[in-house]
C-alpha cells in the first residue's frame, strides 16, 4: 500500500507539472497581466482599438495559426508602449489594425502573417524579427529601432524594412513596396537580401554601415543602392 501511495503521489505531481506547463488559452481580446505562456484557441475579431495587450514580463503568446482581425484602429498585439523583457509572439495572422504587432521591448516576433494594416505591419524596439510574411500594409512592413531582422518576406507595403537605428538586416526578400526597400541606420549590417522592384531606393544606408552581398535590382531608376553621410563598406552587391 505504501508503494501504491508513493506511485499515486508521483503521478499527481507529474500531472500538476504538466498542467502548469500547458499554455493558458485565450478566446478573445484581453490584457495579459501575468508572466507565462498563452495560446489563442480560436480566431478573434476586435471591436476596435487594441486587441491583445501584454502588461507583464516573460510572456510567450502563440497564435496557433489563428487570426486576429481589427477595425483599422489600435494594435493587434501590443505591450502598451512600455519596455518589458522576455516577450515572444509567434504563429498566426494579424490584420486590419493601425499597427499589426507593436512591441516597444526587446522581443521575438516570428512566423507572423501581418497584412493589410493601416500603418506598420510589425514594429519592435529590439530583439529578433524572423520568418514573418508581411504584405499590403500602408506603412513600412517591418520597423525596428535596432534588431536582428532575418528571413522575412516583405512585399507590397508602403515601404519594406526600416531599421532606423541600425541592427542586422539579412536574408530577407523585399520586393514591390511603394517606397524604399530597406533603410538602415548608422551602424547597420545589411547582407544577403533580395531587394527588387521597389518604388524608392532599394537599399538606403546611413554610414558607417556594412552593406554586403545583396541583390538590389529594378528599384526606382538609379536608386538600387544609396549611402548617406559618409563612407560605408559596400561589398559584392548587385
């Protein structure tokens, strides 16, 4: 009996650990005030303004392939404009807001499909923006103060990628945006990008920056690559 009780206690402990590890489901627009993992369990539509507001540190929000739709106001997902740590947003669609994802923190935003927002598709202060698909936003597709922006597809927006305080912008496909394809602030590393058929400069870099191994073609006439305010390192760009 003692052995059975021991096994029962162990089983209960394992079950409690599993339960605590499971993400908290989200079924509508909400404010997150506690650290932890959260998962959207259905597609949702905002009645206006911000939809999911993160007001805690160390939050992982998994959209689980679902869609958040707005009314062209507010942000689909936001940290309310306050700098926080440990925010991860991933795996879903955010559309028809003023800004799709707006995180004023060091954050990871990955595998988000941000499209048809009135302003910027994905906006972050710093961190990593990777493997997102960003289409048909009226502002820049991606705007980051200083971040690693990698592996994104950014097409048919008002502008492509704006890394206005530098950062690393690499291995992105940036095509057919109305304005500039990539803007890099001083100290940026811009490498391995495919930048084509944009209405403004393909790559516009403030120096000193490193612009390396990009394919920048068929952008606004004579504006495939522009460097401003001093010498930049410009190597092996087409």
